[in-house]
């Protein structure tokens, strides 16, 4: 058979990951003639050879693709034979308003770490990278992904780097951030009180400062970090004090997986996640103690392994085995990316600022993940994932999903994809809102996006919803928990009726109350509230999130009234009697006491009742503490009632008070409470199955970040014949809301066109 010609178009994560050099190499291996190019739609190949060679060529593309690439589709069409003399790589082109995927930032690879010790022009060079690793999303300004459209544009390559960049067979061929000691970015160190910055021996000095107990602000891939010795309690406590971060746990870094196992329990699945090219922070159970102020009493800590060259260099010199690596910001502001701002503001916390002279264009926090039932579960989706899309089976073109108010991300729709933003944060201060609006503008430019429909939360006061409405196009308001269920459905490719169980702290309900303990019969078009936690008044409204004892008092006031006998309850011993009296008066008179069915508030109440947490220092502290202390092997549970469609906790609170007065250990009470919630899930799922015949159960909402709750619910529901769906690649917390909004809006447009 003679030579034929194929036009091959590949879509997915195929730019910025060494894909064209890979194509070139396997084209030569398969005796292919033609060319390959990047364009804004993906990668296009014109290939001429015998049919069997072309078939093997396609098979090699699928089987041998670079590790950080992700192929969504390969389309092949036959073309007229042109008789190309060889195979070459063409210059990038822009052919339409469609876009290819933008690579997330990738951890430095082992080959580059080896080169850092052997290549003369890169000995100890802390910005070494190649087509398989290095910064991507954080430096890109526009597509296609070429150097002049990144923040590497000001750095003119030396002749040595240029030869590598233009050599098709070199690992750095068209690696846009390629640079070396002679032509690339460099670090500068600033010490508080010293006029002259340091430009030499920075890693050596940095390691000494850390070992001396100083706090360093170190510029990372997507923003600054605060760094200190994680085994030095004085240093960590001082960091907390200066940063105004009283209670929230801090992430740490060790130099290797082997060293990590000295301090943490690490399963093989967790090890794989830690070592992946995405390099997230992974929540692990503690083994040996760090400084007490790192985790503040919790039994788990977030660990990340080195992912920048300077991290590896640092651990070769620093004496401590573990360092704190936490976001370089003040209070709840976004992580700092501006060098000028770092020198102005981060010195309020740090003794030393270490910067470099390449701009961070797109801010990205570290991603956070954990492993439950053998599956990776994202808690915060940012560096290493953003802006990779989620593929849907619906047309998303022109849809903007604004996301939620807390742990916000947004999404834009292109084709059949939801392109999720990096983690934005809590939209409650001007700086974070400005970051949200700036990121939206950058995404619309980068991905050539024009909104035709916006989807936002039903809550009238969410700043994300207000921004969505300000865009001046058709707006679809979506109930918060419907979006949670739809998010899980979208990730799992579901488009049918399901039993949706959404547990979180807060979501605005159509009835004007606060929802959060929800059992929904739902599909992507609509939902029905089948069952829910019995609502209680929240005295002081949002104030209860900072003072969980108020919610505990509300539950006791509702279910016990005068029988509560307030003077005998230990958890109120530290509460001002006058403040307690004011709360009781507010409950009696229904003054500023919005109703809530939130699962998060129920967890708060139990944590407060046991005396674990009557006042919080950070979001979700009370449920985290309750989970952290839970005793193992406890089978007992408390009683609840299902009255019509309400799950009533009267009996549970009577039993809780009885256990407290009997001095039952907090860990046992926590276990019995968790077992009660699991029992409720099973009971109501069976009830809904009987009513609807549906066997597919979807679990979503921030409360399902509780390892015990999710793992046991999945296991027991499956044992009872249910098909259970939960989230992995997208957070089940409000960071996944935008995906659910996108799926519902896409279904709305599909139904509208019928």
C-alpha cells in the first residue's frame, strides 16, 4: 500500500508540556513526514506515511505522551498527499476563537535537578526547567503559549540557551521559561534594617536564618510564602502572632518522602500524591510531634514536598528537617505576588524577604488534598490543577459561573468544558474581591471568552452574585445545595435523577432560611427538598460561626426549654452570664435569630457542648476539632426522630447532656455523634429510595471533607446496594460550587433550545 496523508488534531493539555518535541521524536521513529504546530485550539499534525506507520504513530501518541499532558481527543481526517520531504515543527498559529488548555505549573523534574549539578551554565541555578517542568499558568499572559506572551519576555536568551531552545532533540526545545545563570531571573534577599540587598550566596544565608529562628518571606511560583523552622516553637508562635493567624493550622515541607515518614503516617496512595508533578499539600495523620503551634492540637497536618529548585537547595543546607511553608499574606488577604508590596507589607511579619525579578502574572496558592477510601480528594484546587478544565457532556459556551462567597472559585464555559479558576478565597475584603474581578478579566482575555449567560448563587448579598449581575447579561440564580449536588454530578458525568445529600454550614434557601443539612431529589434541571435537619434559630446570625456556644444554647433552648438547667452545663462556665442571658432573651423574642438547618452548625453545637470549642479562631475549627479527637472502634450512636420531612435531634441532645454529666470522654461522644450522622444518611437514603426507586446517591458539601463521615457513608451505602458518587478532582466544599452552577446553566440552555 502507498503513502497516505492524515490531518491529526489533538485537544487537551498538550501545550507547555513538551508535546511537540515528543511528536517530533515519535514521528522520526515511525518514518513520518509532515509537520506539527501549536495553535489556540490544541496541536495539529500533518502526517504522511504508510497506513501501518500512521496507525502505530497514533498508538504511540496515546501510550507514550509526556506525563504532565492530558489528551482529551484525537481527530483524524484523510487529506490530499503533498509529499513532505521531512518532519518539522512549525511556528504557533491562531486559527479561531477556540482555545487549547493552559498547562498548570509543574514541579521541577528529576532531570533538571540532575542538570543543576552538572551543567556548567546552570550549576546551582534555582530557576532551572525544561519542557517537562517549571512555571506555566503563573507566567502566561496570552495564547498561544510562546515566550513573548509570558513574563519571561524581558529575559533575552544567551547563545547557549538559544541553542537548546531551538534544537528539536533537546529537552528544552521551546521550553518557554528556559534560562540559565547568564540570562535568566535571579533571587535577591532583603534583611530588615539593612540597606543593601544580597544577590549572592542567598540559599546559604537563607538556611542559616531559618536555623536561627528567623521568619522568611520567600517568593514561590504563584505567590510568596512565609517560612520558618517547624520544630522551633518560638519561631512558629511568633509567625502566628505577627501574621494574626491565631488558630488555623499551617502547612509544612520536608526535604524528602523518607523524612516525611519520620513525622507523618504516609500510605502508598498518599505518597503517590505527594510525589506527583502537581505537588499539592496533602493532609496526613501526625506521627512524631512538630512545634505545638503548627497544628494547634489537631491530629493531622498539611505536608508538601519540594517543587521548586530552591526548595531542594534549601534542604541540602538547612539543619532543621521540617519547615513551615504557609501563604505569604496578612490576615485574610490574597497571597502576595507583587515584589513592591512584599517589601512594603510582608516585613510586618518576616525578618527577611527573598524575591526574584520575574513577574507572577497569575496568582496561585498551593493546592490542598487528602486521600479517603483510596481516592485523592481535592480540598483547594489551585497550583498544579488550575486552569485545567472539567469536561462536561453539555455545551457550556458563553456561560460564566460566579461561584460562592467562601473559598471561591469561578468558571467560564468553552465548548463542552468548564474552565475553573484558581482558588480565589473568601470574598469578604476589598483585596480578595479585587483579585476575583482581576482574575475574571484575565480569564476572559486568555480564553477569548464572552459571557452570554451568568449563573450565580441565589443569595442576594453574595458579592460573587452581585458581580455576576453587573455583567448585564441574562442571569440564572441557582440554589446553593442544588449547585453542590450538580457539581458532584458534573464531575462524575451524571445527567439523571439522583438522591442528593448536601451537608455544609450555610446556603440560602428559597424559603428565606439558611439551609445546610439537605436531602434532595435532584437532577441538573431541578430539585426537590425531600428531607432536612430540623432548623434552629441562630442568635446573632453570622456571629454563631465565631461563637459555637450560641448555637449549642439554641439547640438546648429549642428542645429542652427551662429544663436545660443552664447553671449545671460545664461548657457555659466560661461564658459571661449577662451575655448568656441576652442570647436567651433574643431566642425568646426571636430577635436577629435566622433559622438554619446547617449541618455545620450542628457540628459546631456538639463541639461546644463537649467543651472542645466554644469560640473559634478560624472557619470550620469546631467540626475539625470534633473529628480530630474521635475515638476509634466505637459502635454506639444517639437517637433521632424523623417527623414528616424533618430530622429532629431532641432525643440526641438529651442523651448528649446525659453523657456530659456522666463524664463520658469527649472522644467517645464525638464518635457516637459521627455515627449518628452516618445512621441518618443511611436511614434517609433508604426512605428516598423507597419513594423514588433511585439507587444513585450523590454526596457533596464541605461537611463531607470529614474523613470519617465520607469514608463510612460511602462504604455502608455501597454495602446496601446504592451506587455512591463523591468528589475527587473538584472540592466538595464551596470551591466546587462554580462547576455545579455551570452544569445547571448548561442544562438550562439545552432545555431552552428544545
